C-alpha cells in the first residue's frame, strides 16, 4: 500500500513544472520570466500606488535589465478606504483601523493592443491607532507600504499564471 502511494506520488511529481523556471513558456513568446521582465509599469496615483509600482518594478524586473525592450504594459489604479474596528468608548477614539486597498489592473500587449491579463485584488492592512498623533500617522503609512507590497505579490503571481502557456 505504501509502495503504491509512493509510486503514484513520484508519477504525479513529474507533471509539475515551476512557474518561474526558464523552461516555462509564456503566451507572448519566450519564458514567463522573460515576459515578466518585458512589462512596463505606468505610474500609479496615490501613496499605495507609488509603493505598488516600486514593488512591481523590482518583482517583475528584479533590477536586472532596466533597458530591456518592454513588450507589455501594466496600467493600474488603487482605491483606499479605512475601516474602524474598535473604539475606546471612554474617549471616543478608534483604537485600531484597517486600511482596505483595492487595485484594478490590466496588462496589454503593446504591439497588438490586446489585453493579456487583468484583475482586481484587495488587501486589508490593519494597524493600531494611538493618542500620539505621529505614531498614528506612522502606523497608517506602514499599513500603506504593506498594502502596496502585498498587492504587488498578488499581481505578480496572477500575471505569471496568466502568461503561462
């Protein structure tokens, strides 16, 4: 019984191929890794958008080939909202909050204008609020940075999956 399970696992293990391997081909030609390096990222408004763009530039290109020919173009917009989770009823202040950041994006082929991939991703980044104003402002900024990084990871994974042929 154990031998049969191990044999089945060995056979199934050969069917998988790494998403970011050089041998994984993309729908736009070349490897998925090369296709991701060929994505130009337009400016994204807002502070979360700024951090999202910076993370995408680094995650897709890796800083290795900034002068490479860009065949695909990613355009995105980010909407932010704030949810108050708990309130201290003694003084009427919110003790914590959640930043909700939603990114709507699409990737188009520059040559054909065809949409290669698109998506809508949402991240929730909680943070504590303090009576000290600067501490609250800094915690909110850290939540925006975390939201940008998390959105970039989600977009990169979804884009890589969509580009796999």
